C-alpha cells in the first residue's frame, strides 16, 4: 500500500524553514488543484502542497478552491448539467452556481479544470480543459510518488472548506478525511500532515479523532468564524481576537499554529506608500489590538505557536505598493523584495502560487543573514 513503509524509506531531516508550500499546487503555471499542478510544485522544489477539500454528494473528497465550481471548471458549458445551477447560502452568503455536493464523483470526473485567475495568468490558462478534477486520494498518491523520487519528506497542508455547511448535509469532513487517511496508508497521520481550517470546531474534531498532524487555525482579515457564529450568534469572537497577545496565548495548547493572510504582515505597506524600512514604525499597536507584521510573528512564537502566511504572489496586482514595478497588473514586480521581507520576519511556512520563487526567496533570505 502506498505510504505504508514511509518511515523506512525516507531520509529524515529537520524541515527547512520556512516551509515552501505550493498553494493549490503551482497555479502560476498550471490550473490549480490538478494533478499536473501538484506534480509540478514538487518538481519546482516545494516542501508541501495545499489542497482545498470539499465533498461530493456521495461522500468523495475532491480538490477545489470552493464547493461552487463554475469559476474553476467547464461545468457551465456542459448542457447535461445545466439543471444543476442553483442558488445556495454558503456561510451566510447567497451564491449562485454549481456545487460539488449536487454531483456524484462519477459526474465530476467528467469535468475539466480551468485556472481561476486565467485573465491574469495566460500561461496557466493555456492549459484550461486539459486536466480533470482529482480526488484527495489521488493527491496522497502524488505525494508518495514524489517523496520516493526525491528521497525526502514531502507534506500535505490540508485545508477543509465550509465544514459546518457540509455537516448540515450529512457529509462530515472530519469523518470522511479519517477514512481517506486509512485508505491511503497514512494511518492516523504523521509529520507529513498539517491540517488547517477557518472553523476551529472542525480542527477540534480532527484532534478528537486521534489524527496525528499539526492543526492550524486560518485567520481571515475580518469577520467571524462561521461555525462560531452559528453557535454563539453575535457573541462569537472575531478573527481579530485570535491574533492579539491574549488570543494567541488562548490558542496555545489547543492548536499548533495560526495562518494569516499576508495583509496582516505587510498590509500597512499596501495601504500606505512606505518602504520596508518604515514598517517597524507601523506595527506597534495598543494592548489588546490585533498584532501585525513581525510583532505578530514574534508573539505567535512566544505563545508556542507556528505561524504561516498566504499567499505570496509575484504579480503587481498582489504586491505591496512599494514593491510594484510599472502599471501592468500581470507583470512581475519586486517579488523578491516582498518575499524576503516576509520570510525575514521568521514565519514558519509560506504559501505560493509559484513554488520555485519561494525556494529562491528562501535561499536569498538565508544568504543575507
């Protein structure tokens, strides 16, 4: 069984820091969440890849950015599925489109993937229609094969999407994931597995199932975790509360880390026309306020938590103002400058659409120390 003799095959070394994580594979070069994108991510030097996990009607875990798939597949062009288009409330927001929970795996397997940011990434979009959707179990196989070929530990950072929504449909993601681990020969998980979600309740349930692997709370830039909003209403804590000094200390012992958007690390650079040298003067907040920048990273570590950030991208559209070059949104700016700034804060993992650029930035950051 793939992965079953992992411990005897792999060369165990301390994980590099920060981990370079292929965000949905390598969507800067291939449509996201396809086998080709994941295989390419490892070929480009990624230490881990991140799948987004949703469920089908018949309980198969598939890899899509969201359960609404009109933007990442050709489903809208398939007349046989025209009747599946519907409006559904997802985490309190009404969405219209096609949803994975209305399809069996056999039906989804007939669709072909499209790059979600195709208008910006023409090279990736040139592969639209060539690759099918894949299941979580297919990615376990990709990781096992790549690890054998490279003779090193390769990891999965599994992100669970809309767990409370799937619970209400009788499709508990934690239960389905446990079965997939067993089927893949990964047992109850090990050092190769990191699990993340925006819903802390789901992370608690994964831990209660005895799954071994780090559990990381994803922290949005605003709003409230949907599972907590359902449970507590207006009394539910905001995401901001988890990234105060007290909030981080409260997560310690419950979870292994937090994962924040890059806006919490370099957001002040994006909202103000300042250079990196001025950032130190912008990250000091009054007690009880959400932390940002290197202060957030240091506080997470002081609480015994790892900290990850998403998503480092090289195009001007996504870079902080001081790192943009020219006016073309799709053109690369000074991505190396922003990437090394973030890495220099001491984060434990970075998510990238172009894993090779993460490897280069990590090497440049290490060389500058």
